C-alpha cells in the first residue's frame, strides 16, 4: 500500500504522477479494506452477496454437479445490517449536533451530511469529510484511498476516483496539503488492442480561489490559497478500524440461508414421486416426466409402471427456534436494541434504560470518533466551540410525565413545562409555549389588578368596599406558589 512518503519520492513530471495515481488505485482495489467496504455496501443496500450469489447444485448419477434448474431457489434477503447501522447513527446523531455558541458554522445541511458520513464510516470502517470552503462533502471508502504519513500516521494526502461504467473515462483527483490535481484516463482501440491513456486535466491549484471584481473587467480569478492543514478529515467507524459488518456477516448469511431453505421446502411441498418399472429412464427422462405431471396434474404410466406420491412432514419448529436464536444473537453481538422486546409489553422506565445499555456503550465508542473528526474539521474551518449530542431514546411517556409532575413543587415552572413537552415529543415547541404562557400570565395579572368602579351607595347600605379600590387584599393582589 502506497504512503505519503511514496508520493514525495515521485519525480515531478506528468507521466510519473499519472502512473503513480493509477498504481495507487489498482493496489487499493486489491486491498482487504476496499473489498470489505464493497461487500458491506451491498449488505447495507439489502443485496446480501452470499444469498444473492448462492446457486443450488445437484449431483447426477455420474457424480457430476450441475445447477438445479428444477426446484425452487428463493433469494429473500434480510435487512439486519441496514437496520443496525441506521439505528446506531440516528440514536447518536438523530437530533443533530448542539453547539455552546452560535453553531451555524458549517451550513444548514451539515447535520444531514454528518449522518451520511457516519453511516459510510460504519459501512466501510472509515469515511472522509472534505471541507470545501463552506460545505462538507462526504467520501466513502469505496471511492477515496488515503496516503498516510509513515512517521505520524496522519492523513497527508489522498486520491478520489470515479467511473460511471467500464467503457467510460476514469476520473481521479489527487488531494494534497498545497492543492489538488485532476486526472483522466480514456480507452483507445489501436490495432485490435485496447490502450488506456492518462492525462492531467487540470494542474495543481489551491483550494480557495481569490477573485477580483471591477466594472470594466468583471470578476476574474487572480490567485489560489490553501487551508492551514489538509482539508480531508478521516472518520473511523470504531476503535478497531474495520467495517461493522465484520463479525456479524456469518450470522446474517446463516439466517438468510435457513429462511430461504425453509421457503424452498414449502414451495416444493416435500413431495416425492416413486415410479416403479422405470429402470430404463435416465435423469432427463425423470425430469421431463415430473414437468409434465406438474403441468397436466395427471400421470400416464406405461405398462408395468406404477406412480405413487410420497410426502413428509416439514420440520418447521426447529427452524423457527433457530431463526429466533440467530436474530437474538445478531442484536446482542451488534449491541443493538430490538424494539419488539419493548413493544410486546408495557416496559417500565428502568427496563427501558437497561435495554439501552449495550447501545449506549457502543454509542460512547462512536461518539469519541465523531468528536475527533469534529475537532479536525473545526481546526481547518477556524472554529472554536464545543459540540454535544442528544441521544434518541424510547420512553414510557406516562411514567416519565408522572415523575416530572411529582417533583413539580421543587422545580421551576419553566423547567417542568419544557420537560413535559420534551417527553411528549414537542420539545421544539417549548420556547414558544413558554412565551405564550408568560404573555397570558401578564394579562391575568393586569386584569386582577384593574381597579373596579365604586358603586353609588343608597340609604341604609353599609360601606363594605374597604378592600376593593386600593389594590390590596385578596382581590387586589395575587400570590404565586
């Protein structure tokens, strides 16, 4: 695998740089990290490669293995990996990043792009965020190869490449600390031979353009500048620096194979035919006989032949228990939360918190990786602030509200209101609600303190208005507890 030092040793001419970039791409495509990232991406897209590529074979009487084209071969895939990755990302980043100060540093779509970056890091083991002046761009491990520093292990350069299809040009960009260079490779057919030729599309230039505007000349680029460091920041998916598919792929494959095997048995109905007097029939003849039997639903045996159907009971209970066991093991091994365990009963707050503990531990590990990435991003963008995260939990709403209400006498009214709205899922309306409550309170106080007009006394009527017009007493004041 090539490193940053290998890049510095390349002679500075076009041919050598072009050859080096292509060499890096080919070596990286042959690496274990790239291959695992490609497979993990297929599992995330619910195209589980093991079951999709699975082909049933049968052995003939001569011992030859041939594809089984006659029996059912279902290929229903499970979505465990997508569910686990999505749950982990949304649990930690579903509410976005909170900042102590302003917070509007990286654009309005920053939280969405950070979630995408986090998913890619879990899928491929690593992903990369490129700070492009005013927005974050996401590079996956399937399109970007790193050039690490051999001495400091820091990311000092990297290559991003893409190609729409094999017959289209291959494009690549070499990112370095002092700028980026763009390349292109095209295929040319010459003398019945395909030749791939590379060229530099755009020579190295800085990341930030300096423009000058005037009424006469308009706007023109006068210079390029760079950032204080390398603007591509890595985000590891875990401390082990590997795809989250590692360790659970075999369990997912086992689940898919058993589930589809069960479906195949049901489709075939475990029905067997015994044909007596068929000694002269080979495998092809038997298959043709069965195909005609399925089509016409009638058998016409020859003289001396007899056809009998035999069925066996499908062993489903053992398979169902095994599938349940594998599913539980997958959730446990990934440290994910199976919400069906909580929705099947009215779980208490203590039970819910206990169920979340494995996921909390996994999120703690991932949060350290996110914070390390954000520190690198803030350094490049020149931001000084402290990011925090609010995790998304399932709660027993009735129990949580009762807990808040029972402690209301010891808490401020604003805090109680905000807490209850948060539990009810309307936390974003807390500030607006508190303002409305404050306005209503002011109106009530003004109405209570409004002096009443004195009524004209008649003969024989006793004066009982001593506490009414002076704004004091029970009707002229209000005491808040």
